[in-house]
């Protein structure tokens, strides 16, 4: 039987490698399910990331704190209803290099997360080379996202906000303006001006 909330991960894995129901079931024993309340910390910075996190239901964000204490949202993770965006949480760089992590993860709403220790993931890889392929492709996806994020940051503020509205409007539903502004790399005041400008633009359209 497929464990609760991992159906999408199973579909993803089966698209990469052939898996029997028994093989899939055996792989899920490496994960433990944990529930988090809205606003609760899923992971803290300052320690080596020794666990892999898979968001099976709900939403969360990954963020960092600058030396002067600014909170900057880096990623938003969603797995609910028909929305499936970046369900893997944690500190990717810290996990791969086993160095001190700098990223925090916070539940944006009540959510369920499957967690597996680094040693268990390594054991899974060693049990079957096919799982190493899944791990490799997942790592490549994360690198691609980092590159895309770099390209995205070259857009001006209005273009970035327009991109969010078109491709991931759920970000506005989940993030308060001060977190959304930090994700866009602008101040809350700038975001307010952009929103106001868009509203005025549509308010001035003629009625038919």
C-alpha cells in the first residue's frame, strides 16, 4: 500500500525507473511522517542538514536571515489540491556537502512532511543503483532551479511580479506582502507601489 501523501513522489519516481509495488513499498520505510502547525519551524539553520524532507501536504517556505537580521524568502513549497511546486525542503547545499546549513524552513500552513535521515537515503542508493539515478536527477533539478532563479533575478521588479502573477499566483495567497517582497528582492513599499500601479491601470479601463 502506498503511504499517505507520497503518490506524487511515486509517480515521479516511476517515470524515471521501473518499480514494482513491493519495491516502492520497501523504499517508503526509510521515511517517517511528521506534522507541523502553521508558523512552526521545520528546519533550523546553523547545523549540518542530515535529513531529506518531502512535503506531502500543505505549504512551506525556505528562507535565510542576513547578518543584519533581514528575513529573505528563497523558495515556496506547495503540495495540495492541484498545485505541486518544489516539494523537497531542507538545505540542499548543506545536505550534499554535509557542511553547516544556512537555510530555515517554516510551515506556511498546517502541513505533513516525510523525513528521512541522510544515512537512510545513502542506504537506499546502495540497495539498488536505480535509486541513485533518481537521486542524481533530483539533484540536477535543484541545480537547474538555482540557475533559473539567477536568470529570474535579472528581471526588473515589475517583470518579476508579473511572472509570479502568471506562473505561480498561489504565492500571493500564501505569503504576506513582506515575505513576497523579500522573495521578489524588493521592499514592501516597492511592492505596494507596483500593486497600486496595476490597480490604477485596470481601474482606468473603459467599461463596455
